[in-house]
């Protein structure tokens, strides 16, 4: 009977082994691969112009097996185009109302699309022809449900080149509606150029701005409050705008897919006047009106207050002293008078001391007066400024290099392996006994807005003799 | 949908002593615990306590212990299908000890059953104690306490191999166990392993893949001294099922419609996969220098992960088929709505996940990400995934130290007491699980991007702006929850001729805090680093007495009052984004009394009891996605008071020879007794949307359990080593969990009162009562009886259970009103309730061989 036991156990082991080997639960899946686009080459039997002509006075359903084709000229990725797919062919353009907010995923700009129109309705929204799912009872049409997009729209190849029609504002008319046009040498009107945003990004309200050509012809640019660029300020210069032309009642309107279609790069405005070039290309001579001291004591009027903001880890170098009565516009300043032995941190300001930045702050500025000298010219040095990032550890660097007049500094793009910018002390400072304004462009930086670590440090190069006054460190 | 079907087979057999004649103890028990563990993994709202009937009498012969209590058997086995919860209590009112250490979860209370899932063979030595009864190892919780002793010396010497087949959440199970028993050298070893799997479980699109392992070694140095080391784990992976709305269940033609899965290249893929593996190590030292003193000291360490996957996406449409905008009811035009309905009926895959489309979007979405990791000019171009699989990960480390002393003071008095220290750290974060064809994902908060354009607010981690993440990289949120708890308790127990009495007390101190690993762009100053440390001092007292009228009739009464710290998730209003917490959190207060009568005769066993429990000052935070805010909205409810009271009856009587009849019934009432206050916050803003908004929640019922349940059973056991039994179960007074938002003034402000709509908005849905029928049978075969001459005893056991034999597929075991409300039109059907259903007819068959 021992043999029974052995047989039984062997059998058990065999059964166990076989069940285990067949019990594998796979969780690997065959991954779909990118398929090349194909053109279904459907037979097109209607032009977009003919389609629009179907609308007379009220919404009408398309009962024939009409097929149009066109290229997508709308892009809802930035949120300005909303629930609308606009296509155009050689005869014109037309928009479809579709209940989707990510049409760019299936119908990106430049994709050829066929539309099987039977069953859809043609309507008009204040003279703009729209195609939709049904009569909305108010003259226009309802949204085509996401589930039915595939019933009507057939995808063709992507990447079709769309050349916008170059046209003058004065020549625009209804037949160009929902086509991509290019207006050359236009500008935002004086009261808006460089001053207002495309729309109200905070309240999410649509915005209307106005473009004009040099003959005084004007056209509205409408922007959704939900567009990603709603809060961007419109450019001040003159240039070309690519947009979808639309009409609302009797007025002309433009709809842009993205701000890169607004290329107003020429600083000469119509009629010869020039706008101030954008601030990011010239050095300001005074800080903006809403400038605030970066930290208490940043005007150096009360030196004790300033010293209280200095990170005690680095301290304040002995050659950094209060300069009574020598300040910008009178009052006191900070003087650097001495010859540093190393590339010193003169001081670092605690992050906890920083002021609340003004809304949209883009710059830190301070005044400098004086010069650096050295017995051996190769020892001539300048200053370098560190602005801490929000992680408290890393920082961006602004190098003053040669400094003799107002300067707008950009952060060093030489990033070290540890993530920090690179200090560069080369250069000489000589302001010819005048105050110059040094402005740091922090708009794109991740400035340390927390209460930990530091925010702002001034460094000096070694061996050079400094005789510098520094005053009024502000953020604006 | 619901796998709360508990397998019973032999519970009646064991309740009345000898089972198959040959062996008193050993029967095949596909244990309840097992099923429950799996359920916990599969369903978010885990119910009941997990218990089984394994009972080794603990020497106190004064009264029936829970395992042999007919009511307890019914509650755990027959009512599991309806997710019956004992006394309506949540999981955190029960506690389980393993080899001398408490196995509760400090983050949310309750026990971590999933840790030992699938190890039925070695978890049979148990002490179950229900309600307020005293135990020798813990002060306990008000619902009950359970102690599992899996040390090697407690395992019967045997080799056991079994196979089971079922059509529930898994299809197959194999299990093997070998125990040496205590050898002459003083050593004992035990090993056990099992595997459970299904390519597709009862619910479409679910799968199951669970392994379990266990090993224990123990050295008994001498009579007074032993040391045991035990380790176990259960690496498990399973596909989930969802509670869904009636509209889609009707379209799919099944109450088990599961929106989580879809076809990928023709193969079923589930988007919600749970994975867990948290190995546990326990060292247990027992010292008993005399039979009057016993000191057990144990330490445990648990480490590992739990992950659950889900779809995530960036500025593209919601891909979930049960999202309300994707359902036919969202289409306004009758023609198109009906057309879609017809299409879905012809092609049900239209209401499943469309994997291929997500791949298509990702494969064709080439983008350039600027200034990656915050480095100017560091631009990366590639296929940016718009849809991904996210893994919500919880990485756990837990240490428990516990020491318990039991001392006999004199012939009447016993002292028990103990001290414990518990530490737990959970790191919670999301990681990229699958890029679905793309090259990378970007660690940005699309909701903040929309709300605060042109700022850094959209950075999930300002320390790494514009971070590109790939499979396995963390993103979204990343924070630690850190817990410490120290407790001490003591208990005096007296036993006299006609009276047993006890008095016990506990004191504990617990602390916890959040420690953020991300600096969230929205909460620059309040997300990175340590939060304020929350401190709680709690205590409990309880006492009771049993009057022994005679050896067969007992009456007892117990009472307790305790306080309890609120849970981390309920205090931190939005831990995913920031350190903000309820300012002055209150401790929960729990008062409970119970009383009963027990009859214990050779022919009839019965217990009749009543209880009343009041919970005061509970705090709870509920989080849900709100698509108007396009964000997670957090409702922090405070001042929650509730009451649970009711009666329990269990009777078991030997009717004729091997025939036993049993009846059990629970009649309870569980409802809220206060108007709760809601403070509403959003993940993406520090704005408080509402502060102390009154929720008109008074008299609303607790959902998630039948408040009335009954079972009638018949069991016949043949002297020829087989048995059959049948149970008829009845469930009533089941309520849907309610949405507090609908019970506010702002929800009904513009609704005419009286009106049908008004009533619909504020009334709570009562679920239909149900009947189910279960049958069981078993046979035990001693091979030696046929094959004479075998040296050792060989047994084969076979058991089968068929549950819900009438195939009732309409038993709603739970559900909830969606935490949304259509304030605009006051239409409750815009966000309809979601329901879970118990399985229709289902079976469990097992065969095991024991040497």
C-alpha cells in the first residue's frame, strides 16, 4: 500500500504542476501601431459654396447624398475655437457644430476631411452659415453629438498645406466666410496695442480687440475667455495676421487658432510713428510705477533693517557698508568699497523677507553707481546676481559683465549639471559717476516665492577693487 | 457584481461538535475571510468583518463563544451576499490580532485582511469575540475582536493539498500546506501556498491572479518559553468591476455591466487593475513561567505596495463610457439618442473602453515641451500622451509592537493588560502605468492651467517644473502620511459561582502628519514639507457581567464608553495638494450597551440579544470629481452623530437524529441623529466654497447593509460522513448611501414645495427586499477504510455549495447616489445613482486530500 501513497502523491504533483503552468494570466496587450493616413477618395459631388447656398431663409435639412471635401483650418487645442470644426475647399469655407472640445485629436489643422452631409442641417447664426445635427428653433442648428462624428466625417491624410488668402480688410465679403485669410501690414488700434489682453482670462469673458490697416480699415478680433492665450497682451507693432474670417450680422470678425498666427513684428506703425520696442529688448531707465521694494530695507535708508533681512549663514561682507547721503536721489545707499579675496557672496536676502510681488511682476531692478578697478587689468571684475528658484536649492544667475549704462539682464542659459546658472564675473563696471539702472528679467523664471531659503544674492568677483553704490532694489 | 458570497459548507457541522465522525477539528473550510479579502480588493467600500467559524474554545466555558454562536454563523456566512454588517458597524469597529500583534490600519481603521488572503489552511486557530465581551489579548473595539494564531506549533501536523473550482471572482484555486506539528526537538515548521486565478470572473472584464505564501518556524524552548517567526504575503492582481447606472445596465442587458474594460486589438483589457503585495514578518515570544502568568510579546513589520490603476488624460475628452456626457441620455435629439441606443444594442462594445482610439490620439500627437525640468532652453519633442493609465500607489511601512500579560490573581480574579506601539508610514503618489503608445506625459495640472492661465499654478511639482514623466515615474501628487500610536490597557476579570464580571480601561495617544514631497504650484507655501502634527489623546472604559442562572441559562449585560481619533483622510481636506486640515478636529465619542440571554442545552443553542450604540462628533471627508469645477471637490462633514440599535436572535436545534434546524434574525435601526455641517473645498484652490453648510441629514439611514436580515436553515448529517444543508435568506431595510449635497437648502431653494421633485431630491431610496436560497453538501472519505494497510490516515474531502440557486440577479447589495447635483435644473436623473448587484446563481466546489 505504500505504492498507493507514492502514486497518489506523484499524481498530485503532476496535477498541480500542470494547473500552474496553464494558469498564467497575461496582462500584456498587443499595442496598436501608428497607421499611415489613407485617402478614401470618396466621390465629391458638392462644393462648399454650393453647400452654403442651400441655406435660404431658415434651417434646412440635407436630404441628398451629398459629399464635400476640404481641409481643416480650425484648431481647438488652445481653446479659442470651441465645439466647431471649420473646413475649406477652393470655393469657400464652412463650420460644423460638433459636441467635442478635442477635435484636434481626430481633425487636426491641415487634415483633409470628407463630409457625408445627408441628414445634417444647414442654418445660419447671424449670417454665419453653420452645419449641425438639427434645427435649433432659433435659426441655426444644434451640435452634432460626439458619438456621431464618425457618421459624417471621414478622415483623409493629414498635413495638407493651407495657404491663407492674402486679402485687404476692405475686400472682405461673405463669400470668404470661414476661410483662412492673411491680412498684411495690420496693427492693433492705438488704444489697445501693447496695452490690453485678448480677452478676460480671469472672468472667462470673451474679448474684442480691433485690428486696422494703414488705410484706416478696421476689423474685430474676437477671442474666447477660455482661450489659453486670453490673458496675453496684444502686440504693439505692425505685421501679418493669419485668421479665420467670420461674420456676425453685418460686421466682420477674425478668429485666431493661436497667437503665433499674429506676427506683428515690425516696430514701425502705420503713419510712421514707432511704438516703443517691447520692453524685453531695451533696458528700462526707471522701474515701473508699481515697483515695490524687494525686501524691507532694500532702499538702504535704515541699514539695520537691511541687515536684518540678510541670511546669517553668509552674513554681510565687511566691505559692504552704509553710504550716508550718497543714495539715489538723496538719502542713503549701500556701498561696496574694498577688494574681495574671493568670488564672494556680499549678501543673501532671506526668502521670508521678500515683499508680495506686484501682479504680473517681470523684473527686479536696482541702481548702481561707481566703478571697479585693478592694478592688473586681468583682475578687473564685475558683479553677478543669484535669484533663487522656488525649490530653495537652485538658482538662476544674472551676470552684469561690462556695465556702463542701463542694462537689461537675462538669466544665464549656461546651466550647470546641478541645475544652477553659471556665475561669470568677467567685465568692468564704470558708470561714469552716474546712476544706471540694472534690470533683471525674471518673467520666465521660477522665482522662490516661498518663505524658506533665500531669494536674492549679490556676488562680486575676486581681486578687483570695488567702489560701487547700490540702491533701491525693487520688483515690478 | 458583488462577490460577497460566502462559502459555508461546514459551519453547521462544526457548530455542533464532531463533523464526520473521524475528526472533530479538521474539516475543509473555504473560509469566509478569503472571499472577503478579495472583495475588499475589488470593491472600494469594503463591508463586513471577516470572520469564520473556526473556534477553538478558549477555556471560558461560561458562555458560548462567537464561533459556535448560531447568529454569528448566519451573519458571516448566510448574509455575506447582501453585504450584511454586524450591527451596521463600519470595519473600524472590529480589530484583528495576528500572533500577538494588532493588524489594524492606522490610516483608516479596520484590519488589513488582504495581507493574508488565500491562506485559509493556516489561519484556522482563532479566537472570535463579538460585541463588548472581554478578551484576554485586547481592550477591543465595540464590534468585536478576533485573534488568529498561525504560529507553527499551533498548526496540526499534516500535509494537505486542495483544488477548488468556482465561478465567482476567481475560477480555480490550488492550495498546499505542510505542517510538522511540534517535534520532539521543540521545533515546529509550517509552510503553505496557494494560487487563485480566473481569466474572467463572474463580472465581464474582471480577472484574478492571486498568489499567497506563508511560512512559520517556532522553537519551544521549554514549557514556559517559545519563540516563533512567521512571514506571509499575497501578491495579488485583479481587474475591477464598477457600480453603474441603470441606463447602461439596461442597454447592456445585464446588471453586471462593467464599464471598466474594453477591447484592445481585439483582447479584453481592464482599465482598473488592483495590485498589492505587502509581506509581513512577525516575531512572537511567549513566556509563561507558571500556569498563573503568561506574557506574550510580539513585533511585526509590514512593507509593500498597493496600486490601483485608472485612466488619466490631459485636455482631451473623458474616455469613460459611463461618463454622463458619453451616454445616450445626454443627446438631446430623440432621433440621434434612439439611433445610438440601437447601435449600442447591436454592438455592446460601444459602451466599453475604446483603447484603440486612445492609442490613435497618442500616436499622432507630436508636441514640443519647453523648458523641461525648469531649465531654460531644454525643449523636448516627441509623442506626448494625451491619455494614459495612472497607478495610484500606496507604499506602506508598518511596525507594530505589542506586549500582553495575563495573570491569575486568585481563584476568582484575573488580570490582563498590555502596552503597544504602532508606527505607520504611507507614501501616496501617482505613477505612470502605461503611456498607451506615446513617448511621455507631462507632470502638469490641466485644471489649474485652465483656472490660472499663464502662471506656475499648473505645476504639480514646482521643484521640477514642466517635468516629463515616463512609465514608472511619479507624477500628480506625492506625499507621506506618518502615524504613531501608543496605547496601554488593563482589565480585571472575576469569575464566581453564578457571576462573571469584568472591568477594563484603555488609554492611547496618537499623532499624525502629512509630509509633502511635491511643491504644488497652487499651494507654494503649503504643500512641500511637513504639516502641523495632529495629536490625539483617547481613552476607553468598559465593563459587564454575566449571571449564570444555571449551566444552561445565562443573562449578560455589558457597556462601554470610548473616544477615538478621527482619521487622516477625514481631517486633511485635500492631502493630494496641500497641508490644510480641519483646524480643531474633535475626537469621536462612542457609547455602547448590550444585553442578552443565552441558552445552551445539548439539543438547543440560542442567543437573544439587544444593543444600543451612539456615535458622536464623527468627521468625514468625501472627495469626488466635479465637472463644473473640473476638479476634485472635497466635502468635509463634521458633527456627524448616529445611532445603531437592534436585536439579534440565533437558534439552533437538533430536530431528529442528524437533522438540525436553525434560525437567525437581525433587526436593527441605524441612522443619523444630527444635522451635519459641510465645509466644501476644491483641490485646485484655497477657496472655501461653503463653510458649515447645514446638511439636513437627521434620521437618514445608514446604507451599505441590510438593517433586517433573517435565515432559516436545515442541515442533515449522515453517519456515513456526508451532509447536506439549505438556507433561505431574507434581506430588508436596505438603503442607498445618500448624497449630502442634495439635503441642503441650496439644493431645494428653487424647487416648489410640496412637489414630486422636492420629495425626490430629499428622500432616501430604499432598496427592494430580497430572498435567496443556498444549498451545500459535503462528503468525507477515509481512504484507509477501503485500502486497508495504509499506515497513516488518508482523507479526501469534497464540498460543494450553490448559492442563490433561484438565480436572483436583482439583489442590490449597495450603491450610492452620485456626489453631484444638477443645481441648474434640480434634475436628480442627470447624475443617477449607481448600484452593485449580488451574483446570480454561483457555486464553489472543492476537493482536498489530507495526509
